[in-house]
C-alpha cells in the first residue's frame, strides 16, 4: 500500500516538473498602446485568446509613451509600441529607440502606410490615418446663441471665449499634429500669432488628444479640436447633438504609428503581435471598439461607420521635417514660452 502511495506521489511530482518548464516558457510581450483605450484593450484580449501569448499592455498618450521609451533606453522594458500619431514615432526612430522591421505584406497596405516605412528606414509603419477637425455640441451652442465654427479663422472670435477644448502638444500627439499643421499652413510666425489669439478662448489643454469628443458629448465644452473620427463616434453612440467638420482652409492629418522597440526582450512575440495588429483581424477591431480611424490594411472592406476623408482638404504634411525630435522640441518650447504662459 505504502509503495503504491509513494509511486503515485512520485508520478505526480514528475508530471508537475514536466509542466513547469512549459509554464515558465509561456511567451509574453510588453506593449505601449497610444490609440483609444477601447481598441487597446480589445486587441490585447483577442490576440492573447488567439495565440496564448500574454500581453502586458499599458495605454499612454504618444508624448508620454515617447518619454517612457527615452527613460528606458539604457534598459528597454517595452517590446512594441502601436497606435497614436506618427510624429512621436518618427522622433523615437531618429534618436535610436526603435528597430527596423519591413513586413512581407506591404502590398496589402495603403500607399500612405507604406510611405511611413520608406520615410523612416522601416523603423515606423503606418497603422491608420485620420484628419484633424472641429466637433461641437449643438445644444450648448444654441443655448448661448453661438454659430458652429467652420474654419480655423472662426475659432479666434472672442464670442467663443471659454468654449474651446484642445490638447497639449507636449503630451499629446494630436496636439502636436494641430500645432505643426498650423505652422505649415500659415507660416510659423503667423501660426503663433493665431495660437495666441486662440489661447484666449481655450478652457483647457488636456494631456490626451482623445478627450475632446467626450467633453463635447457631455456638454462640458461647446467646441473641441481633435481628430474628426472621435466626434463622429460620439454621434453614432447616440449623442446626436454632436456635429463635426473639417476646417475650410485645410487641415493636418495623422498616420498612426507602429514600431518594434530597440533592445526588446520578447522579439518574436512582439513581431507576432505586430503582424496580427496589421492584419485584417487586428485592423478591423478599431471600428468594433468604436475607434473610427481609416485602417492601413486595404485587403478588407472597412466598417461603414468610419468617416471618409475623401472630401477633406488635407495639407501636404511634411512628416520628415516635423517628425524630427529637434523640431518637435523647438516648436513645443516656443508654444510653452509664447502661448501657454499667457493669461486667459
């Protein structure tokens, strides 16, 4: 009897020891996600369920994600960074924080996505695109007898004092896309004169560029300046008083980024997540998560909820110049010195 018990115990230990290495070797990937929280969460959940790879993912605005990668440079803890405006990705590439990756499926992607690979020496891929515009709450504006803005020039009218919310260009890639776009459209000095006048009407600069749509939907502000898709999503969620438009003079746009982090510890798992995010399975999750950017992968039919940018007057945005770290730093420092320091 004792022999049988002892044999069973030894067999159980053997099984446990055989399982332990498999558990210890379970793959994982550490990730920064800079798109909408809902898409970040859904992607991590679905990829983990499909592959068994554990996704340790944190959502951070692009400016904050870039700051984290800089701080970790000597001892990288992040494997993959995806979503959010592309300029901070290009800045990370420039200062040596990323590793090149040229996927085999480039022909499956739109030209604007492929151009990001070419522009960055394959350090940054184009993940999605969307345009900057205005959103407003018709109920709030009607109560205050205010017309909706249609052009950049409208936003500096004193009647909108305290009615506009936008994002901080230092922490938010959206905010930087707005700043760099105005500089390219108006010329730098004229753009800063414009931003000083706009500052008088701004109620706050949020850390994240995705906050404006919800602030407008809740009626906390009358007008938001951000990516158009965010306002359109709120409208589709039942906030029918939320309307949006692209500025009449033209506007900047983003090509969202995706990149492998230099010196990452879980390279194979990071590549698998990267490829999955760029596939129809990963790209289609945006609309399912009510994140309505135009996907980079062109091999599937995008959700009809996604607003078209075909009729938006897009600037010829110079990603190479304004994606450089020194240019970003210079413009943000000038904005802090000449705009954000002013009273409102």
